[in-house]
């Protein structure tokens, strides 16, 4: 961590002091960061019915895209990803660079399971 902190400071990146979890798993904590909403708000805004998909959620990367930035979202696990575990996931790639399709293809081509990864 000391080297990471030095790297962040050298590049004028933001250090998230005081960032705390708000729940016991990834989804609510990540949604708070990416949308500014808690789970109750996310559920009513993003999943009021089965017809509405998570694509309609007000993710922060949409703000950046509208301002001309390239966006990316990658996770370390495709099958158990934050938006796919017990959820429908995205209908369309949520960002300009979205790692899940590449990871799924890699898992299939290498013929490995989650427990082997």
C-alpha cells in the first residue's frame, strides 16, 4: 500500500479517504459508488419491473461518456460478476470497453471452470 499511495500522489489521483462499505457484499457497495444510490433506491430506480434492465441505471460512466471520455468496466470474475450473479446483467455493453465478453470467451476457449480460475 505505501507504494500504491506514492503512485496515486505522483499522478494527482484522488485518494478516497473515509470510503466505507455500506453493506456486506459487492453489489450494494459498488452501486453506491457508481450511482450514488443505496440498494433500496437502486431497486426502485433500476429494477421496478422485470421489463426494466440494469442498463437504465444512472451509472457515473454515462456522465463521463456524455462529456467525451472513453469508459471501461472490468471485473476479475465473469461468471460471478457483480451485475450477473443472481441478476440479468447488461443487455448492451455498459461502457466503451467492457471486459466480461472477453473473459467469458477466454474461459470457454481454455475450458476452465470458476473453481480452477
